[in-house]
C-alpha cells in the first residue's frame, strides 16, 4: 500500500505485514492511502500518531478475472493476449446475436456487418484472415461447450445464425483469446482465435428479480438517389439518340426507337419511388425477466426472454423465445455439482434481398430491384391488380427501342414478390452441460463436464405461380430439415500450490472428446395445382429430393497447462495440446504455446521510486506457439470417395474425390510481444502488443494433369502460406472520478498487414467470383488476400465523351459503344479491348489496415451518457453497385448521371450516354473508377439514461430502476459513395472481401428501454 501526504511529496509504502512509518511536517493535514485494486482513502491526521485504515476492494482492469481455456486467471498475472467485453456493454443493443454487438469493443477483433438483413451472421476476423479455403472465423465456446456458428439456413434468401439462440441478456462476459499462449489450449481449432462466452450465475445472499425491456424503431439510411420519371425518360431517350448516331457513323442502320415515355396511350402515368414498396419503419421489442440468488450451498440464475424484431425491409422479421437455468450446488465442503441449460426457439423470415448467399445479381433481389426498375413503371394497374406480364413486371408506357414492341424488361414486380413469396428459417436449440468438481486434497481439483449442443432447423421457401415474380412458372415449394448434434465431454485435473509465499504453481491436465453429427434432408415440389396452395403440403405435380446432406466427425484431445509466478513478479505459462481429428489423413497433431511475463513494477526499486505513485504498473510479456485450423474442412475430404447417381434408369457410382493421404491441419505459428501499464494508481491503464502470425500449410487445390482422370483436375494439399502482422493498443482513462460526476474514456486500435507468401503453383492467381457473374478479387503471392484487379480509368475524354482506359503497354484506349468500339486516343485507330487480366492494376488491400473503437461514458448523479464510435480504414472497396447505377441499358440511374458528357458539358463526370452501353461505366469491365477507399468512423451507439435515486427506490422497495434512450448507427463519417463502407457482398469469404454489389445497407435504430430490479 502507498501512503502519501496530500498535496506534498512525502510518502512511503507499507511492508508485507501492512506496517509503515512516515514523518510529516506540521502543515500536513491529510494522508492518502492507495493500492492497486482498491479505492483510495483520505484520512485527516489531526492529533493522531497512529493511523490504521482498511481499503475497499475496487477491481480495475488489472485485477479483473478473465476466462481462459478450461479455467480463469487474474488479468494482472496473464501472459497471453486476451481481450474482454462485459455483458453489460452489449445487453441493451438491439441486435439479434451477441457477436454483432462486439464491433469495435475488443482490440484485434474486426467485425463486419455484411448487410442490413436481420440475423445475417457478421464476419468475425481476429488479427486478420487466417485461411484461404477454410474458415477464418474464431471458435465460439459458450460455457465451455463449442458452439455452431455461421449461416445454417438451406434457403438462400433467409439467413439463420445459430449464435442468435443465445439471449445477449444472459451473458456475463466475453473473453477473446488471440495469441498462441492463450489459444494453444484449444489446439487444432484455434488458428482464427477463440471467443469464450460465459453466462450469468447466481450469487449467495438476497434473491434478485430483474425485468429489462426495450422497444425500437429502425429506418434505412444512405439510400441511393435515383432518377425520377422525367429525368429517366430524358436520359434514356438521349441514350437512344446517341446510339443511333454511333450506328450511322459506321454505316449501320440507326433504327432504334426513342420509346421511353411518361404515360401510356390511355394517359396513365407513374413516378414510382420503388423504395417505398420495399422498405418500412421497422418496429422491435424485447423483454427479459431473470431471477437469481443463493445460499451458502446453492446458487442459481434463471431467465426467460422474448424478442420480436421487424426489420426495415418488408417481411424481414426475427423472433426468439429463450429460457435459461444455471445452478451450482455444494454437496459437501469438497464436492460440488452444477448445471447450465439454455433453450431457445427462433424464427427468421426475409424476402429475397439478393444480399444473402451468392445472389447479388439476382433479378429478384430487393437490394438491386429498387435502384434498377424504371420509375415510370407503376406497381399496380389502374384496376388495382399488380402490373405484371408473365414472370416480369409489365411494360407500362415503354417501347423496346430495338423492336418497337412493348418493353417487358424481365425483372420482377416487387409487390407481387413480397406479397406472395415466402422464405423462412426456424430453429430450436438446447445447449447445456452438467459438471461435478471434487477437491481430493487441498489444491487438487478433479472436474468432469458433459455438454450437448443440439439444434434443429426447418427451412421453407415458397415461390408463387402468379405472374410478376420470375420464379418457377408453375410455382414451387421447398422444405428442408436439418439437425446439428454435438456432444462434448471434458475431464480435467488441476493442482494449485504455493511455496514459501513466493512460488505459485498451477498445473492443469485434461482430456476432451467431441462428436458432431449433421444431417439434412429436403425436397422441392413444383407445379402447384392451384394458387391457393402456399405450403409444401399442398398439391403439386412433381417432387424431387433437394439439399440432402450427411456429415460426422470426432475429435479427441489431451491437453495441459502450467502457470508459474514468483512473487507475482516473474510469470510463465506453457500450454500443450495433442488433437486427433477424424477428417484428416494424418489424424494427430501437436500444438503448443509458451509465454513469459515480468511485472517490473513489483521490483523494490520501482516501489520506492519517486515516480511509483504516477507510474503505478508495468508488465512486459512475450509468447510463441503453434496452433491449427480444422474449421470448415469437409468431414471426408482426405478420403477417396464415390458418389452415387443414375445412368438412365440404372444406379451408378462415380469417382468424386481423389483424397490425399498426407492432408493435415493448417498451422498458425504465432509470436507476440506486449507491455501493460498503469498510471496514476491505474486511472490511466492500457496495453500495447505486437503480433506476428505465420499461417503455413494452407489447404489449396493443387492442379493435376487432365490425363490422370482426377475429379476437378485437382487434389487438396497443404501448400500455401500467409502472414499477418500488426500492433494493438488498448487504453482506459478515468478522466474524472468525482462523487457527483465521472468521465471514463476507453478505446482500442489495431493495425493489420496481410501478405500471401505461397500458393499451389508459381505465379498462380486465384479468382473469387461475386454472384457468379463478376470477378473483382484475385489472390496472388506478394499481395494481400483478395485484392481488387481493375483496369485503370483515366476518366472521360472531353473531346468526345468516351471512357478512357490505360492499358498495360501504356496505350490509352477509348470506348465508343456499338460504333467504332475501342480506339487509340493518340491516333484514333482501332485497338484491342482492355482486358482485366492483362491490363488490370491491383488495388488493395481489401482488408482494413486499421480498426477499433472509442467509448466515452459520462455520469452525473443519476444521469449517464455514452458515446461509442467504431472506426476502420486503409482498405479499398469495389463499388460494383455504382457501375450498375450508371449502366445505360434500360436500368434506372443515379441522379449524378445528369452530369454526363454533352457538347455543352465537355468536362462532365460521366461519359456520353449510349443506350445498352454496359462497358463505359464498369458493368462489363471492372475499372478503377468504381474502386474507392473504405475509411469510415461510425457513431455506433449513443445512449442517454437516468437511474432513479436510491432514497426514492427504497420507499417503494425497489432495488434499482433506470430508463434510457439510445440510437444505433447514429451517424457515419466516410468519403465512400456507396450505401455503406462496412458492407460485404461476399459474406465471410476469405478472398472476396471489399465488394459492394447490390446489397442492402444497415438500418438506423432508435430504442427506449427500462430496467427495474427488486
């Protein structure tokens, strides 16, 4: 303990028995007693010659207990890299799953919300991309049981994130394991990091009953400004005239009709804002009731929860009913048992937005339709029926310029789609465990835990036979049923012992066995007998199996951990694990992590130094290790396998996978250096880390000669390599700590540099397609994963309004659609068309080079104000939506197309418009004019609350009560012109990040909430 004279420079420290001696001057009035992890205390000296004090515990970030693999540890003694987020920080966020609320909260953790569809799984990356073909996502462990994650829906239009089954209100803490020392205890599953989620438990003492509720409203923001009917007709007819001029210039017939009109022959006109039929003001509500408490022997926590969220997109809904019971009971003084059980039932529904799965170019995607459909088309006919012509929206007043007939464009009428088509994904989960803990002798604990995670999914799709939806003309109903079943049995022995009050040991030995079974079966029925039938059980003419799948894997592990510290000054940790996994040919692998720490501030010279009061804590750490990746590998991929099929009416077997007898884990070799510090008795505390992660043995398809007869002409092998390096910084500063007013600032920032070091063959360039129609991402040695390859645009030629592209040989080519085509700007002669692969330039990285969060919390008496900012940058985005918004087919355009080249506007932003031109603005050629920086800062959450005064609450026998309002996604600062710089059209693709193609953006949500406790 430190003892100083207030306002002076006299001071001392207590000895190991808490004794001290200090001579003070006559003018000294007050002594200040302080110690890390306790509240400081001021005592008036007066006439006293002996002053004894007891400080009240007040854990800081250095003294908090963090969850590590199969145990806990004080952060002060931690030598690995672990970030922690409390459940309180996310409890009131209007999200569907807890992982969505982690954005910007933890250093090293980059979370991207791919779009605004409810319950679409976020993309989680811990310290960068850690694979190319397998999963780069972290292992999620809930109360010790590994959870299922990712999109589990079999229907491409509606997502289902299994992590949404856990009610965020039930979470006590989330701890993110990042370096080898922290993650190695999970061995072959830890390359992408580990997130440990701990649910709440009861505490002995008086029972508590709490009710938390909030209601919210959500609206779309940053929708694109598109042309109204008048400007649309003007632009498209001008484009037709320019097309005719191009055709005449090369001696071809110029017979295209200026067929875009404001009204049909009967005078029926429309100026439709298609957003109004697709978006809405969403309404959401959440209710949580929990009851907890305990005695000396038994503690419990129980809860029930209900949430109903209607998103900003019509028919996009999420519901969850959940219940939880956590019980711990001490049977004897040295024997205890426990139980953790959670049940949930979820419902997800969504229209086809084109934002889920690989459907960004779909003609029915509601992310694309409202910005593409002509505004001079009406959703309904004058008689009130939907405007439809066969599977497409009706022609309205428009005439096809090429044929002179009514222009049926081949895209859906969204009002028919929304009213009649249905996509649902429902889930029921039971996740829980039972455990027993026996203290055999003092310090030696034997523990066994058996857990299950069983989820059943039912996915449904219905496509109406009614006109206007582009679905199966006869109608279709699809049903899928899937079960994910996992059992996990853990047995550990832990021995903790201290010698001479200096040497402290903790040894953990354990075994884990895990079995996972996944089965899915389904069928598709087509040819509905009557539009009355809207479910799978109706009458259809045909039925065929669809989506059937069967998988199983088994993991067996043996692991150990040794922690040692000398006088809490010199620290060491060693983790080892041996895993056996059924999916690999080489089934067993060894993984390890080792770390050292030195708490410099525990040295005598530091404690007695003049600066010790100001510079209160300093710890140096370092770690090395090796972990593996088996996440996302096929269960039977290492085997030679055959698929069954039919040849005519005869059943057959066909060679489907060549297998590889040497296939094994991808390996991450991690090294870290870190420093943790505290100033002013830890009013300012933080840590700084450097990480280096070499990912080796990446599993990639190795090309084979066609003459070998190998399916796909490739065999999977451990051939690739990649490296991630960067720096992490965390800071927390208690700026003001007055009785009435407090102000706390916290923040984190992470840097990332990703480089691909080796692929399957020399010079290989791996493409990643978007929607099967466009490829902007390529992965190549020496670059970051998935960089954008685009031809270099030099803008618009002011002399003629043509797009100029610089080719690899330096030639500048310009494009004249259906006229002269590609010509050389220098001499006007024809030249070869630019080619993305030969003339393209890399833009990247697409992975952010820095990201983090910044949180300000103010409290004045009962009022609290929170401002949380999330930021990210250094990356590039291919704005494919921008190219579509300026495409000169019949598609509608962004309003800035009005700044197009004309003879009177030679310095325009956009080229001369030519009907059917899909080249000049990038739809058919990936070009740099659609590549933008993705830097942004988002005011992720603003909250204002009021906690009622305790004297008032005591009178009505209430323990606590708080009312609050908050805004999610309150503001966005960015130069990116797309709907949202955080978007990810390709979802969790390792090599397809940084693409924005026709996706739905994020909503802005306003909530009002109330908490009360008894």
